[in-house]
C-alpha cells in the first residue's frame, strides 16, 4: 500500500475527457492587498480608489492574475489534483473582477495525451454567468505506480 496516496489526486489512468472541477472564491480587499504584497504588482488600478475612479472601470479592480490563480487552485487541488504539474497556460482577460465579486474557476479536460503523460484543460473564470477570463492549460499528470 502506498502511504502517500492521500497526497495525490487523480492518476492519468483515472481521467477522461469531459471531467470538470471548480473552485469559487469571493474576492476581498484583503485578497487584493495580499496579492499585491506577494506579487509586487502595486498598480494603482488595484490599490488606489482615486486613481481607479478616473479609469475606464470607474473603481478598483482585482489583479487579473489573482483570478487566474484560482485556476491553479483547481489544477493543484481538484483536477487532476495533488502531484500534477503545470506545463503551460494561455489566458484571455475578458472583463474586470471587482472587490466583492465571487469568481468561479472551472477546468474541463478536453484532451488526454497518454504517451506524454499530459492533459489539456479548457480553463475559465466566471462571475455569475459572465466569463471574466478563459484559456487552455497543459498539465503533466502522474501515472499509477507499478505494483511490486
């Protein structure tokens, strides 16, 4: 028996096209401040109300990469889960996320490449029914250990 099993998500052999997983989070002031501190992105559109008021958005918006990081949450904790490794991610930012918005990251398996131990995911983040970002990710997925 593999004692590390609880630390792993799905093995490649357990996956199928069409599988999906989601993660939702309401973006708070504290999230934006923490993300600015960790990332170093102190763009005033995220941090300063007076600056943001004069922008095309009329108010502060969350970092786009904060929403994108919720996709990483799905990949690393749900589908395929622990043990998986990001290879690439494309992102198309469609709409702003504001303080108090609930962002739902959704990933769907659209291709499995067994010989490369990889999957391709359709990725998107939504606020309600509105897509705020979308893209695709390629993920390296562990295979089931061989029996001894």
